[in-house]
């Protein structure tokens, strides 16, 4: 497989609060939020990988590291087999783009549409701007001299997508790109993403909390929780036979025609400042056992990688 992205032991910690003079004088240790903690992950070129999980699971942080908006605290990030550091960071930025969650706040409200789309190029290329605007369903002559306030939410998101595509990236990170839109517009945008992925042969990392969206658009799924990757593999395999108890509860919380009974994880998400030892889901897990107080190793079941003690040693293969 041709890997375009690889994380090895990746970590991203944020300072929980700004250190003051007294903290330095009394040598108080800094407090960190562990947004990502020891993540190992590979993304194949040309794939559509969805990253799913509850709020605060580390999804957006992962996207920002991929686009080099954030630097890892530890571990290694590889892009096309080369470690992303030093002068290579600028090279990666030329080949990776991102579409943000709220289209209205991701564009400059004072700029004209043609200037917004051409901004990543560092120059104005009318032919290229017209081409990408047409590809996302906007007529160049109609919108080029307008400002964002003159467009609808769906149109602004199309402009944001055009801006991300204008430099012809190899990988596109989509951070909840439909969550701020109406339901009918969401469906249009998802169809557009599918068409654009085929047209430009671009790799997608699609960040979402919506399992139904992930099912529709992705061929690979990454399930995250409290800064950890719990399950990773084929979207079809994970949805048809989820292995990790968290994935099972996440899927069972989605309404369907087959079942009216909904289940969702109970209890509170653990603190990312002082996470519990071992599996971070153990306090909410219906299958928790004594060994869960230790960090679970990665097991591979039917091509799907899962971090859970239920699949290690003599444990049953599927707890369902």
C-alpha cells in the first residue's frame, strides 16, 4: 500500500494554563492537556478516511497536525515516507489543504470571492480560480466580485472548498465541513465531495462526529476517544461488526429503521489533564475488567485493528 500519511507514537499536549511568575519561583510543574497521546496510524493515498468520535476526542487536533498548523509534542509524522520537520514543513503545506467547520468564519469577510480563492496561490490566476469555482458548482462570472455576506452558507462553503483545491493538493482535510449547514444542503455537499474526490484524485481525511456521514463517504474509518485511536480499518467491516465496546455504543446510538432502541455511552469522558491509567474508556465500558487498568495492546481481527483487552490472549473474539 502507498502510504501518504503515517503517525508513529504521535503526541500533542497543550498547556492547560499559562504559567505565571509564582509557578516558576516555586517550581510548579506545568499542567498539560493530552489532546493526542501515542497515536499510531497510516493513511493510504487515494483513500477517504473518516475520523469519528465524541467532542474532545482529538479529531481536529489530528487534522491540524496533518496540515502542519500544529507541531507534534512527541512522536513522528511522516508525509510520503519523509519525516515532517525543518524545511520539509513548507513542502507539505503546498501539498495539503484544509476545509474548516464554519464556512462563515473561515473566509475573510472583506475580500472578494476571486481574491479569497486565489489567496493560497500567492497571486491571481483567473483561469485557475474560474476552473475550481466551476468545479464546486459556482459560476465564476456570478460570484467573482461578490463578498461572503452576499452568499448563502452553502455557497460560502463551496468557496472554501474551491480555495482548498486551487493549489491542486494531494491531501484534503475536511473538518466537520457539513455540520454548520442545513440538512438538504448537507446532502448536496456530500455528493459534491464524492465527485471532487474522483475528479481530482485527492486523498480525504474526513473529520466528523456523524457515523451516517462517515458510512456514506469513507472507505476507511478511525475511531478516536480521549486522545487515543481505539479502532481502525475498513468502514464497512467496522460498521458491520464493530469490535471495541466504544465503537459498538457509538454505532448503536445512531437511529436506524432496523432498531428503535438506542444506546449510547453513559458516564463522563475522562480528564485529558489527568487521564486514568490503562484504557481510557474503562469507567464507561460495560465489559470492563481488572486488566483494563493497563494500556491495551493493538490486536488485529479480520483486518481491523482494535485497542482492547477483549481481543488479547484467550479473550473472546467478539463480545456481542
